[in-house]
């Protein structure tokens, strides 16, 4: 038996401790998990929420969508109303938080004000040594004695650049340093899975940027599984190797950040991820999806949209990213020269953003934004402009259920 197995108590229900037959079940898996707090709608309702082993997974979504609930259920601080929690294929649903080999860092770090950095970081280990000296967490070779605790605390503090601050108290630390103490306290226990609930939200913008890179480096050095919660989609895109976008207690889409960005599953994901958000508006077709028309806008495709006529619908939600629009060319809204979208509109608000300019457009009851590089020239407020988007950069969604429709122009 390895340390890892001894960390799981043996008095579990049936099936506990037995490897799951699903080979995908490495890492962390919420299997059919529902968590209801008594409200009409569950706070969390996920047929399958999978965190790949060794990944830096980011749970992202608007406030109240169930991110913290997912973390608390994973850590064991909360019991699911229904469903199972699996870690490395082992059912830990009824394993207490302390026995899961999982550590959680909260938004406010919650350091003990009267303890030094060293005491704060070592607190969990001292507790563990007192109550369960033989149950080391993963990597815990040998018993947890004073020397071992000191060795681990010093190691974690060195790794996080806290080496010179061991004797300080939290009040004598900056926000960024306190955040690193919170992290050190979690990693010192050598968790298989590190759960971070909005760990950067207390930091100011500049420190936050720096802390992002530190977290990514830390993950690389530890080689364990990290699940981080944020409501900031740019942070999610920047940091995650795996993204889980949540909405209303459910998983809206999961996958690598580039997939989520380039192939959003529905209009919610399309507009939540990306800045400025994707432009989306309904457009109607009269020829089964070969062309779409609206005042000031026209789309021409090489092939009709598969299945569009079959569902009886003649309308799609048409989306395009602000960065995929190209300003200029002749006014060709009526007859685009290549398959794609052509829009004629007026520049309404122009935002200079350093290396790019965001031009907000209005016209014929439509609003959209286009991002252009800030080299060369860009439209002035009031200018009439034509924007084109190539067909392969268009996104089509079914207006009935939001489902992404097959690739266009293919
Ligand atoms: P997020 O972290 O994404 O902002 P949470 O997981 O904290 O969202 O909350 C999801 C939903 O569950 C929210 O509607 C919230 O009000 C509700 N909720 C969370 N915790 C509790 C609780 N202890 N009691 C009752 N409702 C809760
Ligand atoms: Mg939360």
C-alpha cells in the first residue's frame, strides 16, 4: 500500500476504494453531481465535470454560477446532494476533507494574525502530526516529526520567495506576500490536487499580472493538478491548460482555451470569453443558408448551412469576433467579393487601447465592435465604414437552443 492509499479511510460505502473502470477518470471527476441548497435551482448540476490529472484547470463563469460550490464539493467541505466525487479513479464522496489529499486556498487567505509566516505555513502540518502522525499526504516519506515539518515549511517558503520573511506576522506583509503565504500553507501539505478560489482577486492589477505567472511557474514545478476559480475570462485564457466555462450551475463548455475561444459551444460562451465580446445578431436566409440578409449586412457562403432547412428554421444567430473584422474596401455590402460577411455602419465610439483600437459601430438597428491594430490609421467618429469578415471566421448558432451549427464555408 502506498501513502496515497493509506490516506483514504477504509470505512467507505460500497464501491469505495475500487478503481473506476472509466479510463478518463484520472484526475478529478464530479460524476452526476448535484448540489442543492434548498433553492428552486441547484447551485451545481454537472453530469460530468472532469479535471485532467496534472492540468492547470480554470473554472470560469459569472458570479453565482457554482464555481465555489464545485471546489467545495471537490475538497470535501461540502457533501453533494447526489452523485460521486472521484480522485484518481477512487470514489472519495464520503471521505472527509482531511483524508482526500486535496488542499484549498480561499480568496481571503485567512492567515492567523498572531502567528509568524513560518507558523502559519506549518500550522496544518503540525495539526496533522498531532492527530494522524502516520497518515502522510502524498510524498510524505517517513513520519511527520519536527525536523520534517521544518524542512517542508522552509522548502515551500523558498519556492514562493518568502525565505527572508519567516519571522514576520501577516500585518507586516504586502497583499502579494500574504497571498504567497496562503499558497505556501497549501502546497506544504503536498496535495495531489490544489484548489484555488479566486486567489488573485485581492491583488491590484500590476501585482495580479505578476502573480499569474508565479502560479503558472509553481504548477510547473510541483507537477500536481491545480484547479483555479476566476470570474475573469482573460485570466482564464491566459493561465489555464484546460478551461471549464460554467453558467447557471452547469458546464457550458470544457476544453483547451484555444478551442473554447475559436469554437465556442453556444452564444453564452461566445460572448463571455473574449474581449470585447463576440458580435452576435440574428440573420435570416431565403435559400436554405447560402445567403443571409439584414439591413446594412449581407453574408454569402459557398454552401448552404447543413441542416438549416431541415429544422424548419430560416434564421441563425451569426457571430464574429471583433478582431476578425477588416475595415476598408469598397462599399460591398450588397455584393461581397468573397464568401463572408460585409457590414456597412457608422463609427460611433473609438477607443484607443495602446496596441489596438476598438471601433464601436452602429447602423440599421445593429451594434458591433471591431478591433484594428493601432499602427497606421483608423476611422474617426462619424465615419461610414465597411467591415468584412471571411466566411471561415463566422460562427453560426441555432436561435432555438443556442447549439453551434456546423462550420460555414467548408
Ligand atoms: P460562484 O462561486 O460561481 O460565484 P457559488 O458556488 O458560491 O457561486 O454559488 C452558487 C449558487 O449557490 C449561488 O446562487 C449562491 O447564492 C448559492 N449558494 C452558495 N452557497 C450557499 C449556501 N451555503 N447556502 C445557500 N445558497 C448558497
Ligand atoms: Mg465563488
